[in-house]
């Protein structure tokens, strides 16, 4: 959720703000609801220069949302002015949520009302609330509701084809490794198994089911030519899945294309031998050769080893996403 969308004061009860409803809760979204949420997200993204909802939420939104998800909506008349997404499926880490408030409707207590309703909707009182873009207002509101900062994700960026961009170092693929691109309809099961081995302890990337990749294959940005697979003796041991935001890849996002190091995964048996950096560089070369001027990636703030690798590849910190946690 965007830091600028949080309200730091208590604000009047929403029922007393003319035309603004209290949050309503739905387990599925209609097609009209989905269109309204997309419009709100686009407006917030344009105003705050960062999307208020995660990639996972937006991918599953067209189907009305995942099962066991709760959607909170605040309307002013027929217009959607606030939205929150609550995922209650993680029994270990607890429910997680994100929210967005339309820029013109801020300052009316909508963000606070959504956060309070998210807490009420949490089955056990725990809640992880993400702020996409570090902003003092987000931290202030979170603290006022009893949340504590628990996790930070860095967004790092590197110029590619821009004037003065540092050159990419040469690729050194480990001996015995062959690299090819992804084949749709063939590689999904093996890649899913590799992903879950590589990210067994990761809170977001591990434990994926097959539909996590198939739903992404239906997206306009999906391009198997930018999805690199590394094999040893015919066994999949590493991959680098690249992504392009904006341009022709996203008809609803009118901005210069931006590349992303989307997922780099290496089998535990191959880690520490240089396969990860080699795959990363292959993907960066691919994005550069497509003419992209810049590339981004996400990494946990406390993953200092990965940050050092990315810094050696020319990446620098660009923005921060923060998770605030509430424990009853």
C-alpha cells in the first residue's frame, strides 16, 4: 500500500463523511469491481510513482481474486475511493494485506478505516501490512495502530542502454552447464520444482503451485525468449525469468519500458559456484539487447550477500517497500 495513502490522524468516522461509505467486505469481486480496482490502482500508481498492490494480487485480480481472500471496498457514491486486499492463507506468518486510497479522497480517514477493518477481519488478530514506498506517514499510522516494522524489501535499479551506463561484465557459465530458453507446455513442472527447492525458506517465492506460473503465462508481458533455464546433465538446476514493465508489454501503463530481474533461482546443489551471477548477466544482456534503458529488481534488505552481488553488477538502491506487523 502506498505510504502517501495512509492517514496519520484519526479523522472523522467514515459514516459522518458525506457520501463516503464504511468499508464493505467481499470474498469475490465482480467484473465491474475489478475494473474499478484497476482504475484506482492506475491512478494511485501515477500519483505515487509506485504500484500500491503487489504483482501477485494484480495477477489474480481478473478472476475476482483468490479463494480465502477478502476484499475491502470504500465508495463515495458509485465511485471506488479505497480498496484493501487481505490474504488469510498463511497459517505460519499470519494474514497479509495491502491497501490503496484514491489521491483525491485522501485526508478523510479512509486509509485508517481500511487498516482498522483489516485488523477486525484477521482470523487471529495478526496482520502483516505492506507499504509500497517508504514514507513517514505510513510508519506514523502503523505505529498509531500498534504495528511494528518487521521486513523491508529494496528495489534496486541499474542503467542498461542509457548514455554512460556501466558496461555489463562478461558471462562465465560454470563448466558442465548448458543454458536454453523456456518452452511453454513443457517446462512448467520442472521449473516449479526448481523454484520451490531454491526458495524453500522464502516467505513469498517458496511453495508455489503449478498455477503460479500458468497464470503468469497468460499475462501480456510473458516472453519465453527472456526466460533462461540452466541444466546439468539434462536436469534443471537454475533459471532467470526476466520481465518488462510498460511500453507495449502493458497497454494500461503508459511509461518507458523498464526491465526486471523477476526471478533468479539456483538449485541448492549448485549454489556458490557462480551460476546465479551468470544467469543474472544473461538476463541483463537480453534486456539490454531489447533496447531497454534501465532494469530493476527486489531483494530483502537483510539479504546482504545478494545485495553485494547486485551492487557489483552495478545496481543501487532506488526505493523501499516496508512490512508492518501487528501481533495481538
